[in-house]
C-alpha cells in the first residue's frame, strides 16, 4: 500500500521558518519525481516545488530564493525548507509522487496545514 505522510506544518509568524517532510512507503522512491503543492482556501491547488529522480529542482516564482526542496533516497523522504514565510504562504501543503516513466502513476499525501500570521 502506497503512503505519503507529510509532517512539519504548523503556525509561524511572518518571517519565520518551517521544514516540511514527506515520508513515502510502498513505492520505488528513486524512480519517482517528488513535489510539494499547496492549496489556500478558495483557491486552486498550485505547484510549490518539484525535484526529479535525478534531483533537478523547479520552483514557483513566488517561493524562489525562500524555499528549498530536497530528497533523501536512502530514507524515502522529500523535504521542503521554508524560510522568510509570508502570510500568503498560508495553505495546506501536499506531497506528490509521480513515476518518472509512467506519468499517470501519481500519489498524493493527505496534506499538512501551514499558517503564517502577520
């Protein structure tokens, strides 16, 4: 059974930092591109950052130079270090796994809430 379990969300003041983690099980992790997405109330889910199986990264313009995505294939985890947080970063953050070759094979985590107070 595939599971993606996010952790690390919470309440933080503007300018603060949080580190999200996603632990994957039931998949051949090294064959998956991983990503973080977020969804704010009343808005569509949007891409935050992705990291390929080869560790190439991609970021939304809104988080460049503030967020860093990384992966540990030995531990089957992907992390998102979030610095200089802003109130507009408030959202539920989701972890996504997409198979590198079979692109329709996609899994999502249950999400973790990040709230940034002003």
